C-alpha cells in the first residue's frame, strides 16, 4: 500500500531521552515502564516497552529513543502508556530499539 507524504506527516515521531526505567512485573509479557523526556514542548511521557531481552534497567536511563507521541494514551494492564517507543524485531521476534547514532536535542521530529 502506498501512502502520501501527508499521511506520513500525521505520525508524530520524536526523539527523547529515557530518564527512568522500572520493572513491570504485572505485564503479561516481560516489560519495563519507561519515562522519556521529549523536551520542553512535549515533556516527560511514559511508555511500557517489551525490551527486556537486550536491555537492562540500569542501562536505559540516558539512552535516546524514537517514539510516536501523538497516539492516544493506551491502558496496558494497570499502566497508562502515553507514547509508543519504536523498535524492530530481531530474527526471534525480540525488540531492538530504534536509536539515533549521534546525540540530538530531545523533541526533534523525524522527517
């Protein structure tokens, strides 16, 4: 399916820095609760992420990630996820985070 640039521009993908990561033992699949700082205009948003295979809690703060910031909040168990942190599946279906190769200002929009 082909989409237009206008369709693509409706998805607001921003870069942010993980400021905290907590275990989420109540989740059905192994997950973490993340707080991600998207800069002054958007602020800190929370997300549930199934990234326990490759990432340890103590390694996540300070890491920049990409996320969709304009989906409505979604209830995931007892947790309200406000953004969708992006990743790709590896050959076994485990999530590998989308990341930037050089530090950039929080809140920068993907184009």
